[in-house]
């Protein structure tokens, strides 16, 4: 029998906005993660639906 897993990512700020006035988010959202396989592709194969 399978199981159901929920993953939720939420962003917000004290002023209710998550972008700069010009619409950018690069200064806080961009990361310099190493290019390695963390199993994300394998995870996505088990995802049936994405709700946005």
C-alpha cells in the first residue's frame, strides 16, 4: 500500500510583498547550490499532481 506525502513551500515578507519594486527576487531567492543529483528527478517521478 502506498502513502501520501505533502510538500509545501510558502514565501512571504512583513510587508506582504515578496519582490523588489522592479519585480526582482534574485538577491534573496537565487542560490549557488552545487550541481549534484539530490534525487529531485526521482522524486518527481512519484508525483501525481502539483497544485499551485
